[in-house]
C-alpha cells in the first residue's frame, strides 16, 4: 500500500474554525513598522535606493518614471526575502511584479495574494499611500512573514500595474491564467486598508456568487474570531467590481476583496496629492493585514502538525493498518473538527476525496 498511495489529511478551511499555531505565529510576526516603512518609501516620504541609485518615488502613476522605479523596488524587496521574482511586461507601459513560493504538495495549484502598486492622480506628486500603497506594503510584508513557512499550495504574491486605468495588469494575468488552464484556489485582493476616519474598526470583504468566492468570503469572515483580530467586518454580496479581484471574477476564478469601509467612511484624500501615510490609522492597518494574511495562509494550508504524508502515525493523526489493501482507519484524536480527506497516487493524481468527514473515519481502499 505504501508503494501505491500518498495520503494527506487536511482540516478543511471551509469547515474548521480551529486556530492553527503556525498561522498564529505568523500573525504575531507581522510588523506595522515594516509596512509603514515600505508604504512611505513608495509614496515619496523619503529617498530610497533602487537599482543602486538613490531616488524619491513621488508618483507611481503609469505615465510617471516613478512607476517603473516602484516595480523595481518591489522586485528587490521580494528577492531580498528569498523568493523567485519576475517583472512581467505585458505592454509598453505595464509591468506586473510576481514572487512565487512553491507549494510542497500541490505546486500547480495556487493562492494569489495581491494588490496594485500604480497610483493616481495623474499629476506629480501622486503618493497614493492608502490606495494602494497600503496594500502594496502589506503584500511585501506577506512575503517577509509567510515565506518563512511551508504550505501545501503554491502562493503567488502579486502586485499589479495599471489598476487605475481599468484593472489592466490583473486582467492580463487572469486572461492568461484562464487560457492556460491554471488552477487558482483563491485570490485575496488587498486594496486601501489603512484609513479609518470614524474609528469604528469596520472593514469589508466583497464577494460574488462566482466560482467559490462566497465560501472564500466565509473563510475570511471566520478568521476574525479564530485569531481574535480587532475588526468589525461586513460582507458585500454582490461585491463591487472596482478593484483587481473583479478581473478574476470575469474569468470565473474564486476571489475576494479586502478593503477599508470604502462604502461609508471613504478616505477623503482618495486620488489626491494628500493621500499620505500621516492619515493612516496604524492599529487598524495592522489588524486588516492580519486578517488578509490569515485568510491567505488558511487557503494555502500550512504544513504543520495537522498534515502528514504516507505515514502510519505521528503526533497529529493515526492511519491504520498501513500498509493495507482493504479497510483503512483514519483518526486524529485531538481534533474534533470536520476534515477534508484526500488520497493521491504517487504522480499527484487525486484518486479519492471526501468533504466534511468526522473522525475516526473508515475507508475501503480495495
């Protein structure tokens, strides 16, 4: 039996509300100072070194030289944290920056954590600290903290260009993904997450009944109580289509938008030369980043104590008798939550799948 099958037992992110210690450790490592630094760096608050030169990125608008400087700055940060990174030019003016962290079990299936780095207004300066310097800096921080851990699924950390001109960068990526038959498990889009003018800690998740987006929104909602995140949240369904998640909806991928309360407490400096870091609510910003990262990590499935491969037993679960060509019993004594059970052949092909399984579970593998 051991020569034929690889076994994986995963607490289903759509069912379980149990806290994962690996995700909690990751959330504890998120640095608001790091996010504020990177956001300030790309919104012109001080000079930074890019490609060996000292520059000030006063605008990231697609028609300003600062746009390309920002792309290079992002690439250098991604690479600094050890991930393979590409700057993908899709037109004369557009460049997406993507870092890849391969999944250890399902490298061809991916979770996308993203935002957009381009800015408005068209005049210089165009700091765009909240929209979407805040999301850009959060994705950079996601690379720093999340890349220290292993996941079942591949994670792509993506920062799109030309969002402000019709979601151009993300649409290019999503179109190619559909044409190539890519398997995208989830897209978590982070856009404008640092302004809370009325101090009510309200944030929003936008979903639509497209692919698995509504369930993905449920996973995100569950993160608030699971990890004691200091936010009040509301679900917008049907969600708005004004940010990059909509590019994925248009191509039938599961996607959500995580955003500040843009409905009722929008940043008054939106798309002006005054969209600056000084107007951030840093505590609120920190909590939304935790929310987004917890959602992304849950969907990518951390490879910690709740996952095993081709083992008869460990501290997390028992599989017996193993090897067998008859009845197999699967048990995880310390886990009361429903689980997802999958069995793969050694080439990675899925040969069995069952959702919402209560343990112990007896499976006829003959």
